[in-house]
C-alpha cells in the first residue's frame, strides 16, 4: 500500500488552521496513525486509529477519515508545531508503510 | 517509565555485517511485538521488520528480506537486528519501536532515539 501525503510543505501563520492530507492507494479502514517529528528527535505519536489522540497530545490536533482519505488538522498552530508530520498505515499486516511526510513551517 | 535504547551502529564496509541491539525497560517486554524502523539521512521513515511478542512470527520489508534477521531475548529485555550483506542504501538511523497497548496493529507509542548505521567503503 502506497501512502501519499500532501502538500509537501505547508506554511501557516500562528493561530491559523493547518490541514494535512494523507491518501492510501487502497483502503486501510481506520488503521492509520499520524506522527510528528522534530529535527534530531524520534517521531511522536499524535493520532492512532485515524482519530484517537495519543496520551498527552493537545486538543488542537485532530484526525479524521477512513478508507483511503485522511486528514490531520491542527486547529490553531503554535510555534512549537513546526515539524515534519508522517502518516502510517497498519492495516496491511505485517507490511506497514509511511507517507513521505509534510513539513509544517511557521509563516 | 518506558525506555528503548539502541546500540551497535557504526561505519561498515559494503558486504559486511552489523548487529544492532535495543534495550527495553519500564514495561513487560515479553508481552509486546517489537519493530525496527529506519530513516535514511534527510529522508522519510521506512518500516524494516517486526517480531511477534512470543517470537513465533517474523516479517521483513522486501528491501531487507534475506539479509536482515530480527530476534529477541526476553530474559534480557532486548531486541536485535542482525544485518548481513550491507549495502550503501542501508545507511540510516535504525530505531526500535513498540505498538501501544500491546496491540497487534496500532501506532508506535514509544520509539528509541536510534543508532546510525553508515555503509561506506
């Protein structure tokens, strides 16, 4: 399964909404996760099962979608949200695949 | 608290071997399937291999199948990745990760910081 993320780079002003997309080449049901990765750090789980926030993740992060189309929304962008965001499908056991990432920049 | 710490990276010539270790603590290691994920410099994430909680199942990405072997020692809470016939395209930071809640499918709730493997002559 190929995961395609768009856009490659997103530039958003502080306080504005950021919308990231992830498309699967075939249905992955709701078996999708989103991660945030900052330079030099390990990825951090934000969302699993397409829409369930991980422990300690701020409410401004939300996930939606099922099947082949998914969205990660950051409702009010903060400076610390500058990072690369990856989606990952875990429906096609055991070969799990990641998207190529979306870089979020603060305008 | 949950910790995953990788060891064993370094610079190795093409065709040679390397063995990575991932030391786990803070959770019941023997109850979790464990994964290896890699990230080439400046690139995205690539799933490499998984081993079931009981060691009965092992799966690999096509890019490493036949060259890499995943194993675990539950008595030492340690996961391993034996990498043979290394190629320059295997150059990456290798991280171990676990799926949250001990589930078979799910997001990785904990990752190690990774260990860098550089394959170069």
